C-alpha cells in the first residue's frame, strides 16, 4: 500500500487531467482548478501541498509570520526613498543636477512594492500573481544597484583615464554591456515566471531551470564588473596623453560632508566663465571632483577646497557591490541545488531574505546617503549650446586683452602654467573624437 498522503492522489488526478505536466508547474492554473472544484476558501492542507511542490526560492515562501518584518522593511525603504528625494530636491534647487538620485528613489520604491507584496502574499499564499510580482521587484531592484554602481565606477575610470574613458569605443562597449544585461534580466524574469503560470512537461521545466541557472551565473559575473573596472583603472597607470589632457572638474564642490550642499547656481556661474575661454577649455573632458589628480584642470574663481580624495568613493562602490554580490551568490547556489520547496535548505528560510534584501540593502542606501554619492560622483553638465557654439580664433602665445582681463577669474591646477596654451597645443589637447554635442550619458 502506498505511503503517499491522500492529497497526493488529488494532485495525480489534476496532473492526468492536464496531460501530465511536471508537478512543480502551473501553480496558478492548479489554484484556479481547485477553486472551481472545491470553492473558496481553499483548505490550508491543499495550499500547503501545492506550495511544497514548487521550486525553492531564496528566503522561501512567506507565511503569516512574515507579515510584520515585510511591512517593517517596506516602511524603512519608503523613508530612504524620501531622503533620496529630499537630497535631489535640494540639489536641483541649487542648480546641482545629479539625476542618479532619482534612480535611488525609484529603486527604493521598487523595494517598497516588493516588500509590501510579500506581506500581502504571506497572508494568502495562493495569491500567485502577488508572489510573482514581489519576487520580480525584489530581485530586479538589486540589479539597479549593480548597474548604477558600474556607472559610478565608469566615472572614476574616466577621472583617472580621461582619454580612454571618453573614447567612443569605451562608451560603445559600456552601452553594449548594459544592453546585454537588460536582455539577461528579461530572460531571467520570463524563465522564472512562466513555470508558475503554465503547465510544462518535465523536459521543458528542466530547460527553464537551466536558463535561470545560467542567468544567475551571468548576474553574479555582472555584479563584479564595477570592481573590475576600478581594478583596471588603477592597474594601468595614466598615460602621457591622460596627464596632458585638460579636464573640467566641478571646482565649486568644497566638501563631501553629509550635510554639505553646493552654493546656489554655482554650476551655472561656472559655465558662464567659459564664454571667454580658449577652445581647449570649452572642450575639456568632464570628470568628477577631486584635488588628488594628475592632470591639468580647468578651474574657476577659487581653488580653496577641502581635500577631496577618492579612497572613500572607491570603498563605497566596493562595499555596496560586494553586499549585492553576496545575495547573487546565495541565489545562484539555491538555483543549482534545484530542490522543491518541501526539501528546502537553510537558504530557503525567511531570515535569508531579510538579511540579503533587507539589512544589506538598507546599509547600501545609508552608504549612498552618508557618503554623498551625489557630490563624489557628480560630473559637470554639458556646457550650454551658446558656449559650445563659440568659435575661437587661432590662439597665439600672448594672451588677448579679454584673456588678460579674465585671467584673474580662473587658474590652472598646474601652477607652472599661468597663461593660455597656444593654438597648436589646444588642438593636441582636444581629441578629435569628442564633438561639441557629446554622445554621453547625462546623468
């Protein structure tokens, strides 16, 4: 006589009725058929058995016990979203446009929705649609952090290697990488969601699992790209071209202190100083602020700033990336275990979700806020069209009257160079691959 519980034979009946799909597929359809057969509410032992047959998830499937922690994290991320929005609003009102802050707002909003849906799902485990949406928001929002950490690392790379970091080849490689990641994320969502919505044969279900495993490996590899880019920027020393190229840094940023904000309209006032400057100044490579650098820097009215080094900036990228990387590794391990929920390992415990998607990512946001990424990774805006449209006459060794009058309004970081460069050096300092209308991200 079989030791299988009676509920198993009901599942066998549904399986035969649906042409023999894998037991772990079609959870939504099985729920609908059960409701049609038995009405609502569905007995708890039926819902428990249905969930026990599903593929294991990082953090497991929620229960009533998960309601309070999930709501708590939803509230915390809502508060973090408000702080990010407040920082962006203050910066925007002062003419300091760092729109990546809005990305953090959107990211926190995704976390709020993800945790709120998980709380709702825990109250009724058969709300498969809410569960799917919760998993998507919780998993995909982590990719937002990784992707924009890569953008921040890209800005550090360009600061150290302004020639290579501004070439179209480098930008095309980065854009291609972002596009590939978008495809991987889309593939992950489809492969993870379809088995819950439709009945699949055992072979088809196995194929979907393999796709998810592959995507997990790719996501883990992608998580390390920002650290790899930082490593490359310091492994390869700046070239002579990097050192001779003019860079346009936001000299008006005086501090990275958590409570510091730039002076109102400082960026716009700086842009106006370029009206009478040489061609190579107006086409200088835009990089992030730092006093520790190796290049000629186009400066403005003052050079009195704090010590704006980037060791902490590098640490911010590394720590936040590693926290997300840990979650990616654990999810990858879980997928390769390939267990049903009834055979869940410790990675299927709710506490794992609270640590990986809760505590770790709260730390990530606090580091962004306290570390002031909006100052550390701010790159000056593209100069206004009226400034970029100016055509400067061929330069001579002697400054013009206008240049002489405006020489007191700015200085070069290189103290040995007090006058404007000649026309020939202006041409050599301005790479031909950088047209006036730079085709770059304008975050």
